[in-house]
C-alpha cells in the first residue's frame, strides 16, 4: 500500500518520537516527573516527544498551526491547517511500565480531520488513516467488528483520574453500560481505545471529559474503518464537547442510548 505524502510526514514524526519514548520507557525510573494536578502526571518523556513532533512537522509544513497537549496552541501563518498532537497518550501507563501508550497526531483542514496517525512504540503498532482512504494498522486494512448486539459486545472506556472529578457521574455511566454489555475494558489510552474499535478488537468505546488531542486522530481511524463516532448528544461536537461514543452502526446506536441515560 502506497502512503500519501502527508501520511509519510506524520508517520516519520510519530516514529521518531516513538524511538524517544521507547528509550525513556526502558529507564522510566530515571525520568523527571511532575504533577499538573492530583493524579495528572507529565514527564520529560512527554515533553521530549512533543518537541520532536513539533520540529518534524514544522520542518515539513512550516506554516501550519498546532494544538498540542503540553505546549498548547501555536498559531502558524496558515490557520486553515492545524496539527492536533498528543505526544504521549497514556502517561500514567507509561510511568507504571505498562506498554499501552501512544503518540497521536491528527491533521485538521478547515475544521475537518483529514489525516490521523496513532503509534504505540512498545508494541510497534502503527495506525494510519486518511479521509476517504481507509484505515490501516501496519499497512493492513482495518474494519470495525461486526457484532450487532450490545449483550455480545466488549466495550472500552476511560474513567476520570483523581483530580478531574465527576467520579459519581462516571460511575453511573459505567453501571448503565455494565448492565448491558458482555464486558468492559479500561486500557488507559484514549487514542488506542479508538484504534482498537477501528481494528475490531473491541466493539465500542465511550468516554467523557477528554481533550481534543486524545480523540482527533482516533475519530478518523474509526470512521475510515467503517465505524461511527458522535458526542454523547449524538452530534459531531466531539472535540469541543470532550465526550465520545464509538462503534459500528449497531453498537454505536445502542451504546449511545445507554450512555445517554446518565445525562
Ligand atoms: C489520558 C488518557 C486516558 C484518558 C484520560 C486522558 P494522557 O491522556 O487518554 O485514557 O482516560 O482522560 O487524559 O494525559 O495520558 O495523555
Ligand atoms: Ca496528560
Ligand atoms: Ca491524552
Ligand atoms: Ca498526553
């Protein structure tokens, strides 16, 4: 499968940052770690990976704007193109030596996500998607799972960390979903939750209180694998609303209905 020029740029940035993360993952006990708030960690590894991605993407497309987790928004001359970057999604896993973490890079053109790359360096799994061009893992085409009923479905989610609050609400959501599905998983990396939906490893995913860099690339991954993504109200405001429900046509619809019981 031939990759487009823009996907190549994104893959190169993700792989370079991935090598940096892989090195730091091997010596995680030596990393400088600070707290942004209770239960909300950031390390040297996050910052280094972000620097690499910023440098690589700027070199290839000097005018594009950025939205990055650690540096925030960086306006470029071209405000019609914006990179949305999570340099290390799953920092808590990373710092605990759990090999489920990823780099997530999305490209937005005039407010629409047109390309996405998610890379888990510990498992060497590279997910790529371009609008209208399908979704791939290590160049193998992805398709969402075919299960049609919630009672057969394995669903992944995320639950808010200590400082984020909303714990009561999250428990109600979880209880409602638990009562209807075959099983619930919590991997700790939103971008990979969406990539796993795209890959058909899980049947659906929902989560609230997210940031745009957690989901931007994953949303495209799911759509290009034939799946559906909406916010909790059933609209397309996932990035701003910070919540998301994903799955194939049937699971998305049923999961949305279940999650909506808590709003
Ligand atoms: C977090 C992860 C986690 C999700 C949190 C995110 P970070 O991102 O994606 O799965 O539940 O809401 O903040 O901080 O590790 O990049
Ligand atoms: Ca973080
Ligand atoms: Ca994240
Ligand atoms: Ca992060």
